[in-house]
C-alpha cells in the first residue's frame, strides 16, 4: 500500500433529503398561505410560483413526450431506447449552483466572512465524519489496538471492556499517520472547507431550493454566528493563513467504538452495526497457531472471526472490514503470519467485505499480501510498529473508497452549527423540548429539526428514535450513556461484577439471585442499578422501553422482566428431556444463526406462552414452555446453525406455526437479510416443509424428497398441518404496544381486533410496500360509490368518495379500507398510482381500466386514499411520518414495479404539492422513463411543437 497515491472525491453522489425542498407542507395552498402572511417573502413567493409553473410545464412536456413516443413506436421499443438525451428536469431546476471562492479584501477576516456568506446562502458541505468500530472476542486486544492507532502508551493491565467504549480520533487528509484524540470542532471544520474549496461542491444547494418556505434572514445569520466559536477559530485559521499562505482542509473525523467482546454483549452489538462505518475484527494471533482443540484453540478463534464477519454481512452489508491480528511480539515471524493468512483464506463465503493488507516488494513490485494486519500493541507510545502506520492508511483509504460515499454526503451548514453546540454540551442527552429551544437559538427553521435528527441518527453521531412515542422525547448526545445504562443490567459476571453489586446481594438477596441465576429482574432492582446518572423516572422508563423495543427484555409479570442474554448456560446435571412426539428444525445455514436471534426468540415466545412465566425452564441454548397447553422445547445448535423444536404433545402444527411466525417477525424487525429453511421430521427422514406442502397441494400419497433415493408417505407429516383453514394469528404483546404507539387510531379501535386481525395489521402497517389494494376490492368501492351517489355519480370526485365511503369504513372497522376490502389479506403494491383528489372518480376508474385493458391479471395498486387510514388529523400526521424520505408513499414507491400517472380534466396534477414530490422521488428512484405508465385525459399533453419536430425529422430522413 505504501507509495500509492489516494484520490479523493470532492463531489457527493448522495442527494440531500427531499424534505428540505418542500418544508413539510402538505400542498401548495398551505405553502402560499405561509408566504403570503409575511410581506418580506412576497417576492420569494412569486419566484416559487414561477418555478412551480415552470416545473409543472416541464413535467407535462416530458410525460407527453413519453406518451407520444409510446403511441408511435410502441411501449416496448421506447423502453429499450437509450436513456441518453433524457430531459433532466430536476437537475435544471434544483441543480447545484456554483459559488465563487470566498475572499475578503481585508485579508485578516476571511474565516468569518466565509462562514457568514455560507450561512446566508444556506450552503451544504460534505460530512467528512465516520465511525471506526472494533469487534472481536474478549481479551483480543481491541482496546490496546485503539490506543496504538491513536499513539497512546501501551497499558499491560488493560481492563476488559464493558459493553462499548466510544472515543474520537482524527485522520488528517494530508497526514494520515497523525492521529489525534479529542473532539473536532464542527465550526473549525466548516471554515477550513470554505477557505480551501477550489471549486463549488455539487449538490451544495440541492437541499434548499426556491420552494424552501423559510429562507434564513440576515438577522438569523447574525444570531447563529453569535452562538458559534467563530472568533477563536477565525483567529487560529487566519494566523495559519498568514504564516503559511494556506489553510489545510478539514481532517476526516472518526468516532471509535470499542465493543466488549464477551458473548453476553452480542445482543447489544447488533444495535450499533451500521453501514456507514469501517470495521476492525481483532483477534489474538496466539490462538491461530498450533493450539488445543476447542473454543480456546484455533477452531474457536476461527469460529469467532466467522461469526463477526457473518454479523457484518447481515447488519452492515458492503461496509469495509479489516482483520487485525494482535500479539506480534509473541507471533512475529513472516512464516507464522503466512500460515495464519492461509488459515483465514479458508473462511470461504465471508471474506467479500474484507480488505487485505497489501505490501510492496523490495523492488517496488506488488508482493503477495496478507488477509490481516499483524500488529504489536506493546510498542505504542514508545516506538512505532510500521504495520500500525499501514493500518491507519488502510482505514482512511477504506472510508474514502466506500461506495456508500457517506464522507461526502452534503450536510447543511446550519445543521453542522447546531451539531457543534450539541457536541460541546456536557450533558449526555437533552429533552425534545430543550432540543427545540437549541434549534430556535441557532435560527434553524422548525421544519428542519426532525430531518436533521434523523440524518445525524443514521450517521451515528446521536440517537433519536422516531417510534414509539415513549422514545421520541429524548435526544441522546452521548451513545455511551445509553450503552452504560444497559450495561448496568447486562454484563459478563465473570469479568465485570462490581462492588455495588455485592452490596445489592446483601440488601436484596432474593432479587439479586433471580437476576444473577435466572435472568429475572424487578423494577425495584432496576431502580437501584440506575441510581447514578439515570435518577429521573422518565430516564428509567426510557431505558426499559428501549430494551423492550429491541427485544433485550420482556415483561413477564407487572414490573418484572426477563433478560434472555443473562440466562444460565444449560440445564443442571442429571436433567432429562421427555421423549418428543414430533420434531422440526429451522436451518439457518443459508446465512448463519446469530446468538441474538435465539435470545430474541425466547423473548417473543415467552410472551406467547401459557402458564406461569416465572416458572419456565429457560437457558442460554434451551427453553421449555407451553403454547395453549402444548409443551415443547427449543434448542439452539449454533455449531450447525440450527434451532430444533421438540413437541411433546399432538400440537405440532400449533407450535410450528407460532414459532415460524415469531422467527419471521424477528427477521423483519431486526435481520432483514437473514435466510433459513424449515425441515420436518417424518418417516425417519428430515424433509423440507416446502416439499411437504407441495405434495399435499398435489394430493400425492407419497413423494421422494430432493437429494434422497427413498420415498416417504405424505401422511407422515399430517401432525404439522391443521385441518383449520386459517391458523391463529401470532403477535406478541410488545409488538402490539409498539404498533399502537406508532399508529394512534389502533388504540381507539382496539376492541375490534382479534389475534388474527392484530397479526394482519402488524404485517400491513410496518411496510407500506404491502399497502396494495386488489382490483376486485377497488371495483367494490366503485360499486358502493355508484349506489351512494346514484344520478350524481359522474360529478363526484375522489374527495367525495373518501368523505362518504372511505372514512365511514375506517370508522366502522378501525383499519384502512384497502385491508378490509382485500378480505384482510396483506398484498404487495405492484403499481404506484399518483393522482389528484379533485379528479372525478368515474374518470379515475375509467383511466385505470384504459391503462390495464390488456392485462389478464390486474396488478395490486397503491392508492393513498384507500391505503392510508382516513380518520382524524392526527392519524394522517402519524401516517406521513417525521420527514418526507420516511413517508409511507416513498417506501411504497421504492417497492413498486411501476409508476402510474393518472391525469384528469379538472386539475393539473403538478399544481398539487404531493404529486410534485411523488414525481421527484419517482425520478430519483429511476422510474422515468422505462417504468412509467401515463393514462387519463390528455388535456395537458398536446404539444404541437413536439409533433412538428417529429414531422420535420421524418421529412429529412425521406430526403
């Protein structure tokens, strides 16, 4: 790697959030009313109206061109046509505008002048922050590796890390080896960028177009400047400029996360593995040489490395990973390093994200590298291991070359100013009320607050949870505060028991013993554990609710909680299991079986179990409980990536249905890319459930499972299938509480829902991509409209249908009309319909029929009027979410196969704000023009110039 030059990009490919373009306004009327109330904004309002008119006309012309080409050439031919020459309307109207380099004629106040001008322009600059996350088993040397990277002295008696330790370090772009510990001022970084910009950043103003309703005023800029440490930063940078003639650019700042490696923490770690990070998987080389068999030898070390690489592939797919081997002072020869690298190369299928240690030969040629970086942490502070220097360079290179390109993501300067104020605070958290006051003092428009918090949450600099309601009111500035709170409860007893725990053993012996030996904790014990730093009742409730939300704990009795990751390892000696009547397996070998999955499965299953939950036999790898009177046992066989279920009664079908549904909920909630197969025991064989289902559908008396030479009777598996046509719904209490917190209408209508309806609502509401309405359901609404409006049907708009049919249905059933008319079937939305509520409903239906007249099977559709719950204003507000990128229609659009524009003769679609936003996202997501279908009256699509141009081109070809 040495001797190679690194090229860095200065242009972000990640567009700014579209929410910043429209300020959260629901329609143009609301936007115009806001601007009209302020005389100083009238000129801006006129400019916005002009821009809106230009945009609307440009979109209509573009759609007319698509429709015209489709009619003359055929849709297939148009779809194959090259995208070159495609009119980029949004780039023309919202593209980045260049700004000249900032200069001050006085020469000694360029820093202040640069920041003032950038704030006045509401400019955005690249983020240039990342996370460096260290993973590995306990005592692997992760903390010592962090100290080596930051040049701190080696501490031989380094204590084992509890949970996760966070720190910060800087990598200077021009001096990658000069890592420094400490906090980097956002203000200083911003000014450095402004002073050293050689050219304007692309997308610098993409987030703040003329549609932004609250452009900063000059007085706002002065207020913000007064709250930032501009003077001291300006003096420092101006001095640098006067002495050296230039100012170096902003360094890349990494926050380091040193995780506790003990297995008890693995459930915590999956909360923090995100895509925008660089990962170091650290292992002691002493365990990969010649050693004993078992967990302490090479086999155990390799298994742990494989585990972490699998976890990263599951939770941070695509993020760069570097393997680091410690204890080079004991394993120091090149031959030993080559042998370890060869052993690591055997980890087939999990090395895709790993970036190797490349080396140059003595003659400058590229020598064979290693799959890991062998380092000696004992030299830190007194000497310099050259491989540590190369590791620093590799970390920087990996961050800059990451395809996610998060380092160059444009972030508004005002957001960065607010962040500087937040990071300078000594508090670990602030209330949402205090957060609003901080934002107001920094002249941040109110509509930008939630998008800003969401962005910083995604980038890992603070935590703010949008759901459920109990978690919204706190903004966590120091993630360590959250981790420390959880680690008061969850830790490795063999390493981290502290003096105050021994005091609790004396004062609260029974509660202590239940916590220590059964993983059961009471609210009273939690109050004692959180006496320092979490004294306020609201903070204690926040921690409990958060741990429930991520399935770290579950309530088994009022004010009594189960903590699955603290369960004892296995049943005691001499314990026996009853003989199983039926057995099935969940095989996770297509990916792997995470430790946290089985623990969370226990959490969910306990909530569904019957009987006294405090008397259940629960262990780290085994659990015995009952569903509706049917006893069963679960076992995690991690070496084989299996979960085995033994059923001790004739209720195999009930246990199978419940367990597979709970696992599917866990997959969707926490591990979306996890894959598994279900196998059933029958006829002395282990057969895939899917093969048995296929045989039953075909009424086969017997069949031959794939990969075998034997046939098996289909009836051998009858116990796993119920004669009932609809199996019971599966939803645990914590999931339902979370759903009610997110969707207020559920609490008002809760008595109307049985278990099956709750399960359907959970599946439906958590994924707008499943908000489809079938064609039959749509026609049933049309039929009701005709009967309701009778002779006036032709004159009634979509708005009238919503008022007289949709809203009464929502009030009666308590759910969106699409779900009711679908017969409570949850259907994916194949086509996304963009339309206007002012349209005549009959015309809307006729347009859709015209669009799908040749389709034998009509697609399921996302139609906002039918897919959302139409109730009170608060219901709509909850449905729209905190920001446009998180709004349901954006999520539905991401999942759709096609974007369908339904025009009408009453109103121009693109004078409606939401239709305009839908167009922007359809454009951004790549629907135009190959996946767009346009239907409805062509009142706005007749363009004589386009037809004349085509005729002229045809005439030239003839000549």
